[in-house]
């Protein structure tokens, strides 16, 4: 099946900008022209591709074509560069917050030296980032899911190790015998998808904690733990400096290893 690249680009613009009007502005078209392109594309495949909501959302069939559109956009930019023509590659990636705050930063330094690439990052929990690939919202993803999305290959990146930590005052306040009162000690989570702390508590047979705080960015999450808001699981790259200066202490020998893959 051959589909016009202009129609695929318009579908991509709607997905990225959320509305037909915004896609029209981005492509320097009239809203009527955008509508005509999408209707023609839907007629060609025989399926509805865009839910006309606010914001617009791709249907399951639309998600398939969005993946194709992003791949086509990247290949076209690579061809332009090979031919010595000006071209901009949009690198749309899904990355989890802790990777973005730690080991991924040198990647941004590398991209900073590329004049023909624009980095578009989606921050998503590693257990859910592959969904952005399935929906055509990203070209690649850092994910904990080893099962490849259709049309993608998986490469292991290793694991991120997390250890539970708190300020010395929090650890002392919620001490119970030689350990901690895990059921009563406040816990910090990143967001509603962050189940790392609950994974550790389940290992210990502890039910839902009495008090939990949500702090939705990686850097602020770590800061909240360092300020005594509660305990949390921190990756070694963030944790080690605080352990070294005594700002934080480990709460036992528990570790949670999260495998990461490039897809």
C-alpha cells in the first residue's frame, strides 16, 4: 500500500499539535486542506484514523500509520543529509524520569552538537513508555518491557539499581527495633505509575503505607527525600553523593533493580 507522504505528514502534525487548526498552522495549510488530506487518507485505508476530540487522538489504525509517518520523516531527513541538502531530523524519544535526570544527560550533550536534529522527549514511566511506540508518538523508547513492539528491535541497556533512603532524622523517628516501621513511615512516590516503593513494601509484607507523598519530577523527588518528607527509592547516581556527605542514610540492604531496554 502506497500512501502519499504529504497525507502522512499531516496525520503526524495533528497527533503532535492536537487539533486540525494547529496542524494547519504548523504545515502552513488551511484547516480545510488538512481535513481533505485526512479524509483522503482515511478513504485510502478504509478506516477512521483520527478521533475528532479535543485534543484529537489517533485510532488504533491511526497509530499504525503514525509509526510509519515518523519513520518516513526520519528516513527523509537522513536522505536529505546524504544528498547534502538541508534537512531536520526530529528524534522523538520516550525516556523515564530517572534516566533523564542521570545517565541520559550526556546524550543531550551529544545531540547539542548536531545542527540537523531536533530532540523531542516524552517523559514516561519505564513500564509504560513502550505504549508511546505503539501509538506512534515516539520513534524509540527506553523501557523496562523486553517484549518488542511490532516493527522494533530491543537492545538491553543494563539495569538501574535503586536503594531505600531517608534523612537520618526520618530514619531515627520511625525506627522499630533494629529496623524501620515501614507501615507508618511516610513514603514519597514520583507519580501514580511509580510502583517501586510498593514493590519493596510488598516484599516485606507491608500493606499500603499510612502516609504517602507525590512529587512528580525526578530531581524534586530526590530533593523531597533529602528534605525529610519521607523515604524513597533513589538510583545510585542520585543517592551516592548524599550518602557520602551524610545527608541521607540507607534503610537496610534492600535493592530494587530495574532492567532497561532500548526499543
